[in-house]
């Protein structure tokens, strides 16, 4: 009887130690969903399916492991009254994705 109690106690301790009561893998409220590091600045996701025209200029740069997006996508740039925006084209949907400084 004493051995059963010890075994049950050990199992309960093991099971309670394996449970995850905190959400460590969830992003913090201020963390952007995706971002691009460009010229020492962090551009954060702004919106998708933006209509772009001939004003996009290639930066001759590609996304890499330091960015919060798929690697090896060409980065484009456009300047407007809102400042500088960066654009990448989603390889699957072919939609343009805009990134701005926060």
C-alpha cells in the first residue's frame, strides 16, 4: 500500500511538472507579426494587397535570416508623403506586402 502511494505521488509530480501553465511561445503584444531590417532600421508589417505602381524601386537587397519573413525575397522601396515604405511580393499569393517604420 505504501509503495502504491509513492508511485502515485511520483506520477503526479511528473505530470504536473510537464504541464505548461504559461504561454511562452506566444508573441508579446508589441511584437510585430513580420518585419524587415533594412539599413539598420526595423520596418514592420503595415498591410497587404496594396496597389503599387511604377514608383517601386528595387533596393538590390533580399530578405535574409534576420528578417521576420521568408528569406531571399527581393525588397523594393517607395517614398511618399508618409515616408519610406518597403515592399515584398508574397511568393504564393503574389500580393504586395508593405512595411513601414513604426
